[in-house]
C-alpha cells in the first residue's frame, strides 16, 4: 500500500474559503480606518511643527518667516499632511489644514 501524505483537494478548498472570509471581514475595516489614520498623522505633524518652530526661535532668536524655512534648514522634513494638504502658518502659529 502507498502511504502518501498530503492535503486533499477538499482540505485546500476549505483553507481557501477560510482565508477568503477573513479577507472579506478585514478589508472594509482597513479602508474605514484610513481616514482616521490620515487625520491623526496630520495632528502629529502639527504638533511636531509647533515644537520645531519653538526650537527655531531658541536657535535663531526669532520666529521663522514660513514653514518652508524650517524645511530648508532641516528642522522639518515635510509640511504636507498625509491627506495632501499643507500646514498653515501665521505669526508663529501652526494650524491644521483640515
């Protein structure tokens, strides 16, 4: 007698069915949370920019003229939120573009 070990076609189909059900459940949840992730990322960028404005004030003795100055002098890497909008900046105050 042959004693072959392996998966049958039915076992493979059951595994694929289980994986498909998990994907159907997981994908809508990931898509729903995408907007929350982007807004939280923007909030974090605003806080970072505010801290870097203060660091610039300490180093230079004055507030930067714009956020682009912070990017040019390597205080910040970017001033654009994950949603594609640019941070606002007026009189030393950083604002959320949302």
